[in-house]
C-alpha cells in the first residue's frame, strides 16, 4: 500500500531526516519520503498504518491523512506572537536604558526573557523532542542558543557581570518573524495546487425535474445536467447534450486557442465558456474530475525527491550535530583566548546563524515551483526524478505514428485482382483490431459486412491473423507488413510506397492484395523538433513502418536520424544501447503502444488528448498532443535543475561563510546573535524566492 500524509510543523531538513529515519526502521515500511517544502509524506508499507502515525507523532510532529488535515497555525495567531515578541523587545530596551540599578535591570530583563520563552514555547517542545529522538533540528539550535544566553546572563546577575537577555529576546523575535515571512513566501510561491483548484466555481446551475437550481459543486451527482452559460466555468467532466460553445481549455491543456464543442463532445472541468450556451451531462464529479486527478498528481510529485537531493540529505544528517560541536569549540576557544562574554556571544551566534532549512529547501522548493509551472502549461510531472532527468537529457526519441504524425491514417488505395475478397477479408479481420490502421480500414470498407472471425490474435510489430469459415472450411486470414508476409512464406509484388504504409493480406498462404495508408505530420511537429535541436539535443524517430514512409515524415519534420521496420522490442533495445553509451534519453509516445520504450528511457513523455492523464508507463504527460509541449517540458527541466544547483550552492556558501564569521574566526568581522538570527531567516527566504522565479521563466 502507498499512502500520502500531511505532516505539520516540519521546519527544517533535520525534521525530514528524523521522520524518514524513524520510518525506515519499521519492518512494515518499504519506503518513506518527506518533503520540507510541501509537508507531504509518502509511505509505501504493508500492515497497519497506525504504526506509521504513532512513529511520526513520537518525534513531535502532527500527522494527518492527506485532505483531512486541519489548517496550519492561523495567520492571526502567528501575527499576535510576533507583536508580543516585538513589545517585549521594546520593553527590554526601555529597561536597559532607563533602569539604572544593574541588578534590578537584570531581574526585569530575565522576567521578560522568561515571558518570551513562554510565548515561543513551541520552539522548546520541538527542539527538546529533537534532542530526545537523537535528531536535533533547527529549533534545537535556536533553543540551545537562547538557553545558553539566559543561563549565562542569570549567572552574571548573581556574580555581578555583564548579561545579554536582550540577545535571547531578539533571537526569538527575529526567528519568529523570519519563519512567518518564510511561510508566507512559500505559500505564495508554491500554492499552485490551491490556485489550480480555485479555477472551479463554488456553485453551479443544475437542471433537476422541471426546474433549474443553483447548488454547491459538492452536491452535483453523476448524471446531473449542468447548465454553463457564456462566461461560466465548467464544474464537472461531462458530455454536451444540448447546445454548442467555444471553450477556453488553457487551464488544463495550456493551449491558447479555444475549442469549438457541440452535441456529443466531451468537455473537461475548468474549461471557460467563451461564447454559447450548453447543457452538460455530468460524468465525473467532485473528486473524480480531471482537475482533481491533476491536483493529486501535483501533490504526489511534490512529495517525491530528485536524485540530486540525496547530497543535501547526506549533508543535513550531520549538519546540526556538527554545528553544535563547532559552537562548543568556539566557546572553549574564546574562553581560553578571550573572556566569558565573548565566548557565550560567539557560541550562540554560531548556533543561530546556521541554517539547515536553506539546504533542505534547495531542491523541494524548485521541484514544487516547476510542478506548478508545468501544470499551468498543460505539462504534468509525476515525480521529481523525472524533472531532474529531463533537465539532463541529451537525446529525444519520438515514436512516429500517433506522435510525430496525427495517427489518423487514411486509405490512399486498395490494390487487388480480387477486390471483393480483399474487401471482405480486410474488413473482417481488422474489425477485431484496435490499431489506428484498423480503424481507417474499417471506415474505408464501412459498407462491407464483416464476417465472423475466430482465433483472432495480434502479432506485435507485424500484423493480425484469424480464421473465417467459408463453405464449411476454416480459412486463415493474415494482414500485416512485409516482414509478416515473408515470415509466412508469402510472396508479394514490389510496390512504390513513398510516404505510405502498406498492409498486405493473404488467405491460406495465397496473396490477395494490399492496402496503402497515408499519414501526415502534426502541424506543430516541425516547430517542436526545431526547438529541441536549438537546445542542443539529438532528435531521433523510431517506427515500425517501412523506410520510405518513415523517411518521408522525417524529411517533412526536420529529423535527420531515424530507424524503421522496428518491433517494440527493437525500440526498447535501441534505447538501452543509447543509455549504455552515456546518453540521457527521453522517449516520447502516445502511451498506448510505446509502454516498453517509455519505461526503458530515462524519462517517458506521453502526449495525450487532454482527458487521459493516467498513462502508467510515462513520467510526464502533456495535456495536449502539441509537440511543442515536449520542448517546453525539457526547458522546464533544465531551468529547474539550474535553480536547484543555484540553491544548493547558495545554501552551502551561506553556511560556509556565516558560521566562521559567527565563530569570530575572520578578523575584523563580528556577528552578534540577533544579526545571526536575521541572516538565518533571510537565507531560507532567498532560497524560496529564487525557486519561485521558475513561475516567471518562459518555457
């Protein structure tokens, strides 16, 4: 079983490591992946989920089933805490400047420090639980610094030395403000799922009986008739049963051009009625609509990890313990070569300035931004690994029929000296097949009555066969390509087939005739392929068709490299050979007949019609058959990978520079604990803001 949960109060990468580490020790858990940016936890397990929930709660986290979680801490409560912290900070400075008695001033500041510790008690709860579970986190560092400051300052009051209660008060004030701003920035930058679902209206007009009623979307049932007027948004997936209209489907497909739909056409939720009036029979309602499935995919993708994140995971495992060690060493060095006040100031600054959050957010923040950007353009990314691999791609392979071409084959000619037999046999045998070529032949011979076929079977990459009874005798009918005929020992005439796909037919080993089918490239194929080549990628087309047909399509779309007469196994083998040579391969297909190749490639991209997003063999699904979406997906992957690298670089450089400065290891540069708290908060905000740039990059 695989299930996704929402874990609240995840604050840093150490929290993520603690959760994953705890769950990995459970025998029932096969895998566990938590995301700092989204708070989602995806667990694959066998057995009772109560064990998982209990394990996470034992670490001090609140865990809920996805979709059933309460709202995070209210904005008003967080604001109130910051205001109270700010008031206490001001009072502390008033006491410092206007209460002349040093002991009384110290006692008042101690009281204010204890009050602010009570206001920010959540930090102590989570930080102490981090220590108890042997997985110290960001809160653990903060409370260690605060406790050290308060204890040292309290002792100083008794001994008549200097005290630094204002530092502890300032730390909590700045950290609380920084975390609040960070959460607002994260929500604004990455709440693409919420924005996506907001496309659906809250109420809709539904025709029931003799009346029309406005009801909440959640009350619409399958089979209800929904009325969508001009300017309205379609709230369900359904079929038009009355009227016609022009729809803007860009929210799902990313296509700017409207679609004209009328009686019998399918319409998807979130489509906007630009002009017209329609009645729609609801087929998929709340929870089962395309928008719901896309939102679910976006959540699942946000909960996955890119391979590059393993580096950050490994660093963060040792980060907090290392920082605590550096802080202790800093204090000792300053005690030996300086004075106690200098020791406590620098040791606390080291604890506060270090930021595991920036390191932990580097990858998931970029992934979430990319997933949201992709969805807005009709590109569904199923997992973070696919996004990273897309960014590293060197070769893009296209299947020909139905991908580079429209897949709508038409019969150009049917040639046979026994025309009636060819018509009967072809119409009968192809009536059993689901191949696009079969549909074209059935349409061509629509007036011919199909005979009953027994023992029908499809031979992958070759053709079809079956038996028809004539005059009390079963006759074996086969139809397929030249290779199929040769394997069956059937001699066929040489035919000029430039730009055509030839299917030959035979009965009991005797050649009957052939049918020539033609296909045309998609209107956007050449542009999409040109864009990929401009990015420096090698483009290859694979097909099971004959050389002449494949060559014709290749020349029309600008593809120099192509392979023909390939079986599905040949395509899969060719992809494996490219990967063995070090190529990072993207396979693009329609998801129907390309499953082995899509799975074998580093990344499988399925082009769909906008209604099928459940192509299991694909890592990325485009919500339209426009091939420029493929180049957009590649560019998005490259942009995301670049942002991830920038974020990791920033997080590492920030900690590498700021920790030595806080420790006083760099002459003439000093960093106080309050300033360290400001720097720590800004580092996370910078990482999140950098990732959010993906939303504005053109793809």
